[in-house]
C-alpha cells in the first residue's frame, strides 16, 4: 500500500513537472465559458471569475492542441465589485444577419442578483452600459446558478436569448430576449 502510494506520488510528480514547463496559470472560482472568436484557426475567448472576484478574459490564437499561445495577457474585463462571488458565467458569439462574426457577449450575476452583461466588442459592462441587459435590472432567484445564453440570427427580430431563474417566475426558466429590430430586451417564460 505504502509502495503503491509512493509510486503514484512519483508519477504525479513527474507528470506535474512535465506540464509545468508550458502552461498559463488559471485559478477559476466557478465555471468557465469559452467561445470561438472566429478569427484564425480555432481562436478562442475564455471567460472566468478569478479568485479576486473579477471576470477575466483569456484568448488563444488556435485551439489548445494547435499550441496557439494565450495572448490576451490576463485581462480583467469586469471588476469584482460588479460580479457576484461564485456567479455562473456564460458567453454567446454574435452573428450578423449575413452570417458574419460580430463579437461575443458574456452573462453573469451582479452582487445584488441582477442578470448582467459584458459586451466584449465594445468592452461595455456595469450600470453605465445602457444597452446591456444589466440595465433592465432583471432579478435572479437567490442562490440560483442556472444560466445559459446563445445568439439566434435565424429567427426574425431576434438576436440574443439568455436563460435564467427569475424572481418573477421561480421554478421555471425565464428567457431574456434581445430584439434586433427594436434593440430592446424582454422576458418570457418556458411555456407549458
Ligand atoms: C484579479 O485577478 C486577475 C487574474 O489573476 C488579474 O488579471 C487582475 O488584474 C486581478 N484584479 C485586481 C484588481 O487585482
Ligand atoms: C440570499 O440568501 C442568503 C442565505 O439564505 C441570505 O444570507 C441573503 O441575504 C440572501 N440575499 C438576498 C439578496 O435575498
């Protein structure tokens, strides 16, 4: 038993040493969202909450297997005071109606439980971002970590759909929908 343990430790140690040569350190509090940024060969944007509470963006120029380096630095995109500690995080790539890549938007919860948005293309976030869903003050059920988002450029008049558990309708999914014609957010619940 003792010998097995030693062997296992030795293998883990060797594996650790090998990996340590060439990795970018990440210490995420919760889940990590990643989207293609559609430039280059598998270029990726990665968003997560760092230990200090802020949302950080990382970028690679290729998929990891292609060895494309992390080239965004470790960029804080939303400061800790605008992010609930332990928030879920989700990201949606945007597409124009012609099908061209149009940046990506990130969703998370504010410290007071408001569904919040970071618009990467314009680096907008927080209460001062008038076009962000944040400004609608849609409230999330206390303790809920349910969250999804995606862009929908096939359904006329639709651009973004963000699913969460709303204080107004607990016990089901509510979608915040951004209408690309009116440029307005509205809420609807999962129909029976
Ligand atoms: C929080 O941590 C991230 C990741 O390490 C770092 O990029 C960022 O600068 C830190 N924020 C502050 C305010 O120190
Ligand atoms: C959420 O629930 C926790 C634990 O019950 C409580 O301490 C906290 O005050 C609640 N927050 C809100 C905004 O209601």
